[in-house]
């Protein structure tokens, strides 16, 4: 696991995928300009994906 510092202007888009209402886990994907594959992070129920999407 690493720590990433990504300039906001480099983020082209992102997605948050949830498994469902009762499964609180989710996956965050962030695409950065100049890269083909996204950075992926598994999220557990300690992080509110709805609060994360606000930012």
C-alpha cells in the first residue's frame, strides 16, 4: 500500500462501485491523464462512499 499525491487537475474521471445495499464494501477507481489504467482502492464500511463522492 502506498500514499499517492495526485494533482486535482490530473484526474480525468473517477468511479465508485458498491456491491449493494447490505454489502457496505466499495471500490474506488481514479483515472489520471496520461495513464491507461486507473488507480484502484478497495473501501470498507469505515469510509462513507457518499461522503467521499461529495469531494
